[in-house]
C-alpha cells in the first residue's frame, strides 16, 4: 500500500459512519469489461509467448543501479496496453543472481516485489548474502525487478522532483478550513500534472497490468510456473495473479497482506491504515516510556506524546537545520509504525533534540540530496496505480467528513494519509472495476501467508480475508508484533516456516503462530532499519 501508513483499534472502524462509495468506474459497462478482459487475456498470452522466445539478455548492471557482481541486469519487454499487445512496448529492468548451490539443488527463480505501489526490488539479489536468505539462495535464482513506471521501467513523473521534496512543511493534526483548501488545490494540480506528463499512457499503470507483467517476466525467465514472494502491495497484485493465472503458480508467499476485498480497494483500505497506525504509534510510545532511564522522554505513553509535541512545536517555529519542520518530523516518526528497528534511533533523536542537539533529528528527517527524483517517481506510481485501480469519492465533502471523524480517534496519521491520496478525487483517467480475488479449492497450489498481528500498514484482518479467498492457503501469524514485512526478518520461527515452504513445499495444515521477535535493545543503535540491507516492504 502507501509508502508510509498505520494500526490500532481496528474494530472501531465499523462504528464510523463512512460514506458509501457509489461512484462507478468511468464508462463502466459489464459487457465492455468482459470483452476488454478477454482481449487483455489474449494479449498477455501473446506477450508471454514472445518473452519466452526472447528470454532476457543479462549482463553487467548499469552504474546507476549500484549493484555489485555477481548480480546481473537485463530488460523484459511488455505491452503498455495488453489489449493491443503489438502496440507500444515498455522495458522493465530485471536483476538476478544465480542460485549458489549445486545444479541438482536448483528449483528455479524466486521473484520478489516489496510493495508500494512504486517500489523496486532491483537490490533484492543482494539478500542472497544475508544469513536469513542463504539457504533459499542456494536453491533459487534470486530475482528482482522494477515494475512499470518505477525507476528506469518507463518511469512516471507528476511534478518537478525539487518541488515534491521541498522542505520544511507543515502537518497539522486537525487542519483548518484554509489549510484544507490549500491541499485541495495542490491535489488538483498534482492530478493535472500526472495527466500532462504521462498523456494517454497514464491509464495503463494498474495493478492488473502489474499482474500481467509478472506473467511475462515468468516466461522471459524460462519458468513454466512462477515462484513469487510479494510483500505489502506486492500481496495484492500477487493475489490478482493467482486469480488470473492459477495454473501458472508453483509457490507463492504473501507477506503482510493488503485486504483484497473489492469494496476496500483503495479508499477504505487507506482509512483502515490511518486507524491502525494509531495503535502502533501507541506501541512505540509505551516502549519509549518503559526505557525512560535511557531516553528521558517520559515514564508514560502520555508523557512521551507530550515530548513529541514539544519537538513538533519547536520545529514549526524554527525548522531544524532549516529543513525539518512538522511534516518531515512526522514522516520520520511514521517509520516506527513500520518496523521496530526504528524505535531506538528515533527515540534517541527526539531525546537529543530536547537536550539541545538537533543533529540526529536532522540526519534522520531532512530530505537527502540526490533522492528527489526517486522519491517523486515512487509517489507518482503510487498515485497512478491506486487512482486507476478503483472508484474513489469525487466530492470533497465525503473525504472531509470521513477523515474528520477518523481523526478524532486516530489523529496521528489520518490527515497526512488523506492528503497523499486526495489526487484520486480529481483523477482524469478512467477508473477500473477491482477484480474479485479468489480461487476454488484445488485450483491453486498451496500458498503461504505471513502476517504480524499488530501490523499497521496492512492490518491483520487482510491476511484472514486473503486466506478465505485463496482456498487451501496457510496463514502464519507473528503474535503481538507489528513489523511490516516479516519474511526473512528477525523471527526465526517465521523464517523456518518460510524455508519449509520454499525449499520443500511443506506447510502446517491450516494455520500456525510464532511468538513475537524480541523488542529492540534501547541502548543499541546498530540494528535499525536504515542500516539493514534487505529491502523492507512498503
């Protein structure tokens, strides 16, 4: 889902009177949808046949990828529009490191997607050197790629990158009417920018096309059946793939699951995120309070919240380093809801700031020079895919009512999430009708679902929903934990289930649970997420 998001009292969402989505996809006609889907299915088959014949010419990776040997790179061609498979083609960049084991051990290629929309897994082959992935890398070629629109894969852009990362910015928890009007104007301008820069191609950046691209990549790699691991948003188009191409699946791992119910794509899923992040923000504050002797930010979660608000007020008046205002502070702290590896370093930065040293906060929260283009590109792809995928409310009154109500109980992230998605209210491209994900018992090989019970970006209910829809799938739960993206992480129990499945095809009968991984050490700052080499889900 979105690059940054939330967890908490999920049951409370049902008590909110959220406006029903009644906006139909533009020009929607079920008969036209059926005809178009048939054309796209034929186009996908033709594109996969061509890719299988052409393969991928792997060679040294371009310097801009920053990938060392033995990682190699190549390109696979896919149609921009699968209904016109002989029309415009776009190139998707691909990376690979060969299986390190004996030839008899090799089980094929393992393709990975870390989420987004808008994230690349080009660096994923480097995970082959990590202890958690070494045995898997002996059996599989480790393959990453940049989906359509991302990085060098027919990149999307909606505004000048320098404008996108301009800092400092405000981030009011309860925005004024004037601030709301300012953000509405920005959302309209952003949507117009996407249409102007992408032109007629904009409508083709969708989750369904990401699933079709995955099948063409499978064929280009020479794989008769796909072994795939998707995290976060990667679980959604992975589930679309399983629905569209169940007989092309060998093994499939869904790590930190987007709720695939068509009624939740994407407006309601984002409201659910905003609610969920409130709980994960509370988890962080409780941990900091427990270690008050180290951080001196408060002995209760409420006192820690007040310390955070002191920092917020201070950087609103005088931005740290001239670049870190409330918006940058909030974005940095949102990381604690994704991965508790961030907890020590973020707490230390807040503590140092209140003691008169702003340098750690500046280092962690200020925009990093040279990252503008990548950040703007990732946001453009995120916006295009989510806006194209499904209906969104087109009246500001609905957004204002739903988010105002939600912010009363979940203020930490609600409005920032709303602003990120608001261009979808003014989107110029046609909207699709979400596919009803699901397979019958026996139609799909056993798939593995991994989920942390307190995950905020993709609340746990989504994993249960996917298991219900993919008959015969198996759910592994990390109890009382909230890290987003748990496969190949610090939980040995989760990793054992992952290895059993990928290496031997073995799973529990239906469900299994793992105890939570240990909480971070409050005095050790060498294991936080910014120093981990493995790309995390987003």
